């Protein structure tokens, strides 16, 4: 039981004066789906509110006051153009110290169900993963729900089941298909929910991201001193070639040579990049730390007209080209300002970090010292696109073999 919500409750049809209630459950794409549905109702002149039975990021949490319960937002130009000022979209919940909204109290929830025409509820969380198997206590669906939508992300297709499906405990590394997602939805959501909510409309939604033509430039940061390693590890042989070339070759296969920049302090790497015809920048401030590489790479990417930039560590030889390609595609399509890879049940963030230059360039250029760009993302966690990888892909080389 959470606030005014219960998983077991069936649909109560004696609520003609209540709002029409839509609950989205499942995984990747719920937030965008609910926003889209809400905007459709607003264009019809109806009052719409979004809330949750779990936790959600509201638009621009940094502007909210502690303890807020209800507030309007029109957070994009499109919304302002299409929606009359008297029909703003409202987000409802209890504001937590993290900036997230948790479920409103039963009293608050009952109030919005009386005051709004439509209440849209996010009834499941998935740690930003595109597929999910729920626990025994999930999803949490409000009383009187009229419509339940089971959402799975199409960006899971082609990825490993054990990497991108939350709470999957099997050992299979099979690649997900659309049929796989529909099967997960049917077995773990649709079937059980039809029995629990026999009078609700229940259906499956495959969430897709709109394709973007924006261009991503990859920056290989190859200026490290290798202090833990005991020397310049980047040019040391590693399985037949210099360590840094493994990462570079994977980047080139994924993004194309024309979209690669190498930042280095080493003459040997500078010369090799010139011979290969790859854009290379001399890092004359390498002693400062990683921020110097980020600044040099950002400036060069801006001059080349890139829309976004990804910063790669040169000592990660096991991140394959296919993962880089999919990550770049999904990050740019997500329209999020930031992106990072993550792995394992602890959702550990790792390189490459990604940044849209339109919103992030100034912040990148202000970095200093030996701390990376992750500190920028941590200030706005609601603006991060997370891409899951297998733990073995995130291994870096810090010691001699």
C-alpha cells in the first residue's frame, strides 16, 4: 500500500464524478507516453494531471519548493504554442529531498481525482531500463483505474536480455526481439492484470524514440600519465597492438573516422593519428588532469559543428563498436542533455559520458582539475539518459598483465 494506492484493488465503477484514470506500468518510455497522452487531453480543453505511486522526476525539479504538492508546468516551446495558458499540465506528488516526486497522500490524490478531468499515473519504476519483470509487490495501481498501459522500450530490441531487463535473473544472453518484449509483458503484466482489474481497459504499448539527425563526435582522451600502471600504458602492447588503439578502433567502427577526435600529450600518438588521417589535438595542459582533455575536445568538436560529444577513456579495450553505435543513436534520439553508460545491479555509471553541446558546452569548458564531467550530470540527474552495458564491457586496464 502506498498513499491512496493498492496493487490488489479492482476497478470501482461507481465514480462518475471522478477523473478518468490512466496508469502506465512496465519499463522504458512510461514518462514520455503519459506526457503525450496528457498533452492530447489538454488540446481538447480538459484539465490533466500527472502523478505517481512510486517516484518520478518532475520537469525542472530545481525550481520547486520543498514540500510542494501540486504545480503547473509548460516546460517546452511546443507546449506553450499548443496549449492555452488556462490549461497547463500539472504534476502532483510529495517533493523529496532528491528532487523526485513520490506518491501524494490519499487525501491529495482524492482531491485531484475530483478537480481534474484526467489523472495519469506512473505506477512502476525500472531504473531507466527499457524492459522489466516486476517484483511480487509491483506494479502499484490506484483504485478506480480505467485504463492500464503496459509499456516496454523498443530500444531494448537487439540488446542482451540479461543486461537491459530489470529483475531478470536467468542466465540467458539472448538478444531481445519485439516478440520477447511482448512475451514479457503478457506473462508478467497483461495476464495477471486482466484478472485483477477485469473492468479496466488493458493493453501493451511499444515505446519508440523519434529519430534525430543530430551528429555525435567521439573524443578519445589519451593524455593520462598511467601512475597506477607505472608508465604510459596507452602505447604499451595489449593483445597485438597499443592499448589505446583498441578503444580507438571500436570508436571508428561505430561513429566513423570523420567523427573522431583524439586528445593527447604524447608525440607518438600524435604522429600515428596524423598518419591515419584522424583529427588530433595536442594537450599542452595534461598535468592539470582530465578536465584539460575535456576542454580541448569540446572546443574542437564545437569548431567542427558537432551537436553532441562523447568522451571515451583510452584504457577501456572491451567496449565493442556495436554498443558504442547503439549508445550514440539512443542518446541523441532521447533528446536528453546528458548520457552515461551504467552496469550491474548497482547501476554503476561509467564512460563514455555524453553531452549535447547546445546545453552543455559552457559547463564543459568551465571544468578544471582532475575531476571528470560526471559532476555536471550529478547536478541534474533527471536529465541523464542511461545506457546499460554488461560489466565486462566496462573493464579498464590499470595494471600490467
